[in-house]
């Protein structure tokens, strides 16, 4: 079970806690950080440095099939996730007819600013790409190679335009629980999409106590 986590140097602690929460519930998971500088050094990522993006992994997530050698199934998640359940449960949603499976949010945030002062941009299928269960050997994902990841526009990537609509499967929303947005249900993976407790302005956001609990456990380990 490979899980690629988006890495942003401004949110190292978020990545570390996300990784810890994955391993806490499933010791056999292989966690791989998508570090942009490493991907640039390897030659598989060369988009312009000044291209608008809210995180360092805004576009590197789409290299997951390539980094998985277009074989098997992998998961990508943003670093601001906190896993409350065994990710093996998520892998059980695998279905070979789909190229990807995502939570199909109807998410239109009101706030214009998120995280550490980043601009909140609305667009179709927003947050669908924050958690992706990838069928890496699906024929349509072969179109998502190094060249296309570096050349397609942000809109084309985040809207999954290299796929047909019926190649995008749907996951239950509890696997990408948008903190502060969803209210009723039993989250299996929290997503602090507008900012988490590692940011000063979000110290006491919803579900902050459970994140702090995991942070404390990780620190003790």
C-alpha cells in the first residue's frame, strides 16, 4: 500500500503528523513524500517556479502514476490530512473500471483566504484532487506522463480532464472530511483544508484537539 503525501516546507509538521497517523493505524503502509526539490533534481518536474500555486505539491500529485511505474494502486493525499482509520479500508474501494476514485465534493468556500494567508480560489471539482485513489495501470492514466504533468494547465489537471467522466469513481465523503464544512457523519480521515492547528490562526479550529493528541503521541515516540 503506497501512499504519496504532498510535502510543503512551510507545513513540515503537518506532513509528519499525517505520516504518523497513517502508520498508527496501518504499520505496513509505505509513505512517500512528494518533495518538489527532489522531483526537480530527478528531472520529472520542471514547471516554472513562479507559477501560481497554493502549495509546493499543487501539481506534483499528478506524478503519482509515473512514480508508481504505472503499476498497481496508490493513494495521494494532501499533507493536511489526519487519518483516523486503517487505510487498508480505503484500498478496498479499488475497481479496475476506474482510473481514479475521489470524494466528489460540492465545496464552495466563502472565505477568500486560507492557511497562512494563501488566496482561496474556487474552481469546478475543487478538492477532488486532495485525496486520490489511483489505478496507476489504467490505460487512460498513461496519458498523464512527465510531459503532460508539466504542460497541462492547473485547471486541466485539477479537473481530471485527461479522463472521461465515467472513469472517475466516487469515494464516501468520510475519507476526505473537510473540517469546518461537513457536520454529520463519522470521519475516517480529517482534511484541514482551510488551515490546521499547526497555523497560529487555526490553533483551536474544529477537530484541533485530536490533531494535537496525535502530535503529542508522535513527539513521545
